[in-house]
């Protein structure tokens, strides 16, 4: 299932036939094409700067790369700081933009500073950059603490991009032969385990688990009483605004059927299967 993805990236390319390096800072957001309207609203919010583009078959992107336009982006995130560990990427990204504005990227010493900072952004340096700048000193990644107080509007927006609502149907020794389980999940890098645990505590439901073999963890809510009494009431009070709203609405329809025990009948089960068949990546 596709989730929203924003990033602060810095790209370095060697000028053809020369020793100088080109430095390009870029802010990007990637969403499912179903959320193109939402991306256009974001672009409008940022004074119309940047461009929308097709990223992959079902993905659309929003990119801001010019120095003047990035100042608008920086101003926003200075006023409304990120709450995940991506805020550390932002702080480092901002340092590089500042160096560029001071024209330091035009000097060898400035390039070394930029590469040193870039080494701690996102996944670090590529193999080719490691080869070109072997022995470079790494800048320490800033420590970002999870918020003490959770803003419900922030959580709704976070879930709009990072959450998933889905229906799990599996075999079971019941009258209809299957088990129906509604699941709400938010997945993040393990660096944000503390934040997910705070969200879990905030709504008083679910569990946190690290996914074996991967560098991410999940806040998972699957007990029906928690779905019915905590998750659904939360999103009724603090609504989603993107294309994921449709998945939530279908999720809620399935919850009504489960609550009435209709999923224990062949007719009710078929209704839930039909709902599931039109959710998330299966939605036309």
C-alpha cells in the first residue's frame, strides 16, 4: 500500500569535464495519483511555487528546488516543525541551503562542508560520493525528541499520509469458515518508535512491533472494540481530507457489519468481501 512520502534531499553532480560540483537541494512530496488535488492544494498553500510531475505509474510528485522558492518551504517548517525524526533531516537540509545562499558551494571547502552534512541526511552518501570524498568527517545527526503533547489535528494529518485502513480475511474454524479482522496501522522507521508508542498511548489502544528483518516498526490496532470505540470515533471528530478518506469510509461500513455480527453470515461476509475488493490499491 502506498503511503505519503516527503523528503529533503541534496544532490551533487560533477560538472562534465570539470572538477567543480553542482549542488541541488530539493524538497519533494510523493502521493498516490488519487491525491493529485491535495498536492495542488499544497502547492497553492506554498504560494504556487514548485512543480507537479508524474513520478511512477500511480504516483505523483511535488518538487521545489529553486533557492528563492525553498525559502518559502523553510519558513513554513520553521514555524510548524516536523514531529518525526525527519525533522533532523530538515535541520541538516537547512544548513546546506544556508551554505548555498552564502555561495560557499562554489568553493572546495564549502563542498566538503556540504558533503559532510549530507552524510547524515536520509540514507547518507551514495557509494560514488563515498569514493569521491573518502575520509570525510561526518556531521552528527541532531537529536529529535518526540512531542510531549499530541495534537489530534496533526495526528489526523499524519494518518492521512502514513496510516492504512484494511480488512484481513483469513481461514477460521467458524460457521462461515473465515475470520474477519479490521486493522488500522501506521508504519515508520524504527527511529520513530518512541513517537508511535506515544500515539498508541494517546488513543489508548493497539501495540507496537518492529518488523523482523526491516528497519521500520508498526503501531497496529486490530482489536475490534478498539477500532469501534477509539479509532473510528477519533476520525469522526478529526476527519481525513485526502483520498484515504474513501478507504476509511469503507472501513467504517465493514465495522458496522462486524458489529452487527453480519460477518458471521454468508451474505454479510460477501458484503465485506465486496468492500475489501474496492479499498486501497484495488480502488478504481
